[in-house]
C-alpha cells in the first residue's frame, strides 16, 4: 500500500525549487507548487467536507503512466506522503494530502476494441466522457450515476449505478488494470496475471498502487426509460411501499433515492429502467401512481442523457447553502439498506463527513457498527432536520 512507505511528510523547504526542477525535467506532465497561479484550482477536490481543504507541498499532474512511476520513486526518495487522485470525488478527502498529490486527471486516453467488446481507458477519464465515447457506438460500461465522478476511483471502490442489476457493478466489468506499485514497478493485473491483486482492486478501494489504465467489458445499451420522480409524503409511508415494490422489481430497474427531511419530507427518486421498452409502463406503474407524485419527469431517454437529469434533481432539492457558510452541516450522504435497529428506530446505513457525523452524535442517533468502512455507521436521521440520504 502506498501509504505504508510514505508516513513521514518531508518539508521540502529551501530544496523545493531544486526538487521541482529535477522532477519536472523527467516528466511529460507538470509539477505545481504553492504560489503557482494554478495551485489553488489544482488542490481543490469536489467535497463539502472542510477536512479535505489540504495544502499539498506538491501536485504532480501526470500526462502519461511514466509520470506516475517517477512520482512514486520521487516520493520514496523524499519520504513524502502520497495521495492519488483521478476524478477528485472522494468526499472524505482520501485523494488529497499535505505531501505529494499524484493527479491523473489529465490522462484522458480511450481506446475501444469493437472486435472483442472491450475498452481501455486512462485513469483521468470521468463517467460522462466514457459514456460519450461508448454511447456513440450504442455500447456502455456500467458506471455510477454522476457524470463528473472519475472512473478510476469509482471502479476501485466498486461502482454502483443505473445498470447494476442488469450488468453488475463497475468493478464486475473490469477486465484488467495497469498499476504502479509502491516499489515503482508497473504491473498488469487481471484474472490471468497478478490475480490476487486484481481481486483486491475490484472494490477494495484505491491505494494498492497507482492505477494508470483500466480495461472494461462493453454491453449494448441505447434507449432507457427513466429520470426524476418526486413525492411529498411521510418517509415511513413511502419506505413501506418502496420496500415491497423493490423486493419484486426486475433486475433491470435501478433507483437512487434522495430525501429532504423538511416538513413534509420531499423524496426524490432517480430512476433507470434498462429492460424492454414495452415493459416500462407496467413495471413503473406502482411507482408512478403512489402518492400521487408531486412531479413525474420520467420518460424515454438515451442512456447517455440520463445523467443530464441532475439539474432537475438540483432544482427539486432547492438552492445550495449560502456562499461563505463553512460546509453544509445538515447534509448527509448515506447509502445501503434499511433495517430497524434494536430501539425500533428507522435507520439507514451509510457514511457522512466528520461534521455531519458529530451532528448525528449530538442527536444520539449514531450507532457504530463493526465491519462498515471508516466513517460509516448506522444512523437515525434527526427528526425535523433537513437532510439528504442517498440509497443505492
Ligand atoms: C457527487 C457524487 C456522486 C457519486 N455518485 C456515485 C454513484 O452513482 N455510484 C457510486 O458507486 N459512487 C458514487 N459516488 C462515489 C464515488 O464513486 C467515489 O467517491 C469514488 O471513489 C470517486 O472516484 P474519483 O476518481 O472521482 O475520486 P478521487 O477522489 O480521485 O479518488 C477516490 C479514491 O480512489 C483513490 N484513487 C483514485 N484514483 C486512483 C488511481 N488511479 N489509482 C489508485 N487509487 C486511486 C483515491 O486515492 C481515493 O482514495 C459519488 C460521489 C460523489 C461526490
């Protein structure tokens, strides 16, 4: 693991310029230091968690796999903390640190092989970019639901999205990766080569090394039926209906729920039906007649454009927090199943940022559970508070 050799952070101090010059001379990418004009934008990641506002000593923007190899060797030599970033969408800030950030976002190569139904993608590609490339050929890799998420981080963490039931998680469709290991060696991992490493890369999270390229299996996907449908109804009532509805739903139906705990609560379902078009009406009829819905924006769409529905979701969620407010303290990102805990409270599994977690604690609502990832727990949403839950 990368962090095992890079625990100590070295203050480059006066040697910074020399170190930068020496490294820059060996790279095709770019070294960015504090004070450079693009430093502030380069250190930013997509996160409302204030703990992710770090100031790296150096950001290395890779433009080729060799840059990642040199970055690892440099970090070893200087004993720098290393964070690896692709799409920058880790909400807990795992892709930013105070040492060296290896940023693969400029690596955008995509090569499709129509003959064997596979595609090779460099680590800086985002979901919308991969979808645009594959959909031009009527094909798709099962990805997540958000256009800007990086395919590398998504795949390494599993990857749950619109085609989950039909074609599996993103990591189920991974055929191989190129990866720079902590000793600076480049390996290929697949079922046939370095199989144990490949097993770990499929959902084990990042940081087993720096993944520079990923190969996926493609599936034919063109039109789907879906979009946004919203309700204003008590959450318990909705979940009672929803649990029964999803229990018997076909695998081709995927729904992501967002809940605003205002009074009455707003429940927004983002829907994708990827089964036969003729079946869409029958399958979705219970969902479309429950309530009735406050807004029903479901229709036929090219799979590529399903992600464009996010602005509709944003409008239904309401305006973002006012500028200058430190993080959105009443927004929680949660995911998973909906058991009833020992106290009989409705609960959701998931994870949230430190600030939000503290708030849950204050409400006496956090029940830590073993076996869940760091930052996760079993939560009861505080009554009467505004919150957003994401349930895949
Ligand atoms: C708005 C939003 C929507 C989301 N929607 C979905 C969704 O629909 N489905 C879903 O499954 N998830 C979703 N997620 C979660 C998302 O998949 C993860 O946060 C994912 O890790 C982000 O990947 P990234 O490359 O953008 O992030 P980064 O912040 O760049 O990286 C995330 C993690 O992966 C590691 N990593 C990144 N690239 C590499 C690499 N090349 N080699 C080794 N390690 C690497 C990083 O070090 C970090 O630990 C969403 C997140 C956000 C913020």
